[in-house]
C-alpha cells in the first residue's frame, strides 16, 4: 500500500510544468513536489502506526486502514478536482477523469479518504471513534507536510497584496514575469501586463504557517498519557480548527483557478459542511465519550513492549527453522549412518554420566573423611572422660578404706548379754510349795 501511495504522490506532478525539480542521473528530472508529498505520506503513516499500536490496533488493520485512506484519498482528490475546478476541460476531454496526475484538490482528498475510511471500518467492524483518531493523527501531519510542497512550487497563488509595506507581507512572495508560464501565476499578470514582478499571497505558505501550531496541539493531545481526551475528539477537533481558516483563505483565491458557485468555492462549501458535522459530533463525544483503552501507560512504553514481543516471535521462528533444518538433514542421511547430531548428543551424554560418577565418588570420599574425623573426636572424648573418672576415684579411696576398718572392728566385738529375769516367789527351790499348817 505504501508503494502505491508513493507512486500516486509522484504521479500527481508528472504532467505539471514550471514546478522546480532536480536531475537524478539517467532517471530524469525528479519533481520536488512529489518527493515532499511522498515524505509526508511516510511520516504520517509512521505516526498513525505509533498511535494505533499504543491502542492495541492489530497490524492488519493498521496496514489496511492506511492503504484504503491513502488510495481513496488520492483518487478522490483528483475526481473532485476535475468535477469542481476542471468541468469545462472535462467536457472537452472525458479521459481527464482517469488521469490521476492531472490535478488534485485537498478537500477532494479529504472526502475520498473519508469514504475509504468509512468502507474499511464498516467492513472490518472496527470502533469508529478510535479509528477516526488513528486516521487523523496520520492524515494531519501528512497533509501539512504536503503544504510545504505547495509552498515550494507556488501551487496556490492568491491575489496580489494591496499594501506591500504591511507587516503581514512576510507571508507573500514576489513573483517575476518569467514565472508567468506557471498557470497558477499567470493570472496575476493578466490584470497588470506592464509589471515585471507582483507581490502576491502564497496561500500554501499561509496555510502551512497556521497548520504548524495546529499539529503541535493535536499531536500533544493525542499522545499525552494523562487527562486523555475521549475517543474521536482528536478527529473532530481537527475539523473544527481547519475548516474555518480554510473558508476565509479561499476568498484570496482567484476565480480562474477556483470558480465560484453561489459566490463560494467548492472548498468553502465543504468547509461549512465539515465545521457543522464537527460541532455536532464534538458535542456528542464530550457528553458521553470515554478515552480509548491503551496497552501501556505511554506510547513509548507500548513500543518497548512490542519490541519485546516481536523479538520473542522472531526467536520462535528461528527455532522452528532450525528444527525443520535438523529434521530435513536426518531424513536425507542413510539409516545405517547415525547423524552427526546424534553422535554429539551421545558423546555429551557419556561425558555427563562420567561427570556424575566423579561427583559421586568425591562425595563419598568427603563423607568417609567426615566419619573418620567424627570417630577420632569421639575416641578422644572417651579417653578424656575415663581419665577424669580415674582421678576422681583415687581421691575418694582413703575415706572408703577407713569406713571398711571400722565396720570390721564392730563385727569382731562380742555382743553384750541380755540380763536374766528372776522367777516369782523369791528364795530358792527348797521353799517352793511349802507353808505352815493352821
């Protein structure tokens, strides 16, 4: 899609005369306008992608939306230019309608791009407000860079400046008579045939000067991480800011290049419509809209996250390629001959087994050494304990011997006799039982 967009942007100036360019070897003259427009398309597409990836839009839809808007925009730019500004030439040459390089208009590009956007979003069932912001974040910078090309080639020359000494004349350019072969400048000398040069408005420069701060504001609101605007507001804000200025600038355009109908140009009618729609949609968004969800706090964090994901995906693809390559090599080898990879794996397994055995032997040796050290420590402790017991026994031995001698002496002494009890009746046995008769 990008290649088609670049081809269309370059083709818009192939048949234009009087536009400055440069020679590039044998390729022929390169028109500066086409180069600048192509650069605008690329830069706008890059900003569109960054904003879309921050909001989690799939790569398929980023490419699809960019392609549809770009191609439909270039086609619409030419068709509406022919219908609105070259109607008389179209009646003479109907083929002019398909000559995409024979004139473009900015509002025609807006309308064509909007139609391409609507068809793609409807086809893929995408969120309209978010995708509108995505589209405008890319379209506004691309269009503004295109105005640099318009400024460089004097594509939009306005009326002559009435007061050459006024402060605002820095936005005007001095056009010499030798540039009268440019159809955009020739109208100036029709009213002043005797003039050698005429100071006139370069409307491309005027519009570019205004669009620079508009781009700064819109992109700041789009990419800021805090207090984010509701989805869709970036798109309608762009319409609110651009359409009124474009409406009044068209009063400076000559009728030879921008014919009037009911006193207004085609771009002025389109500006009224764009402003009205923008006001209505902006009111609805501010009442009920919410910011679109993002995949990271900032667009930079989203890019870092995507780089990690892409790196992992690349690694997986590389691993799959290696696995397929190994499988293909195994299939090509004879069954009797083991593949080099298998030999290497077997050798590595053997080395690993040997390492394990060596580790086990070393562990056993360490265990034996620890056991020997423990036995020596236990033996030494036992010897110390026995020596301590012997010393304590030698101290207590004399006391034990004295106690034993006293026990022997007590045993050797005779036991004392118990006293005998006297028999009742006193005296001896002779007087027992005898007494005096009464």
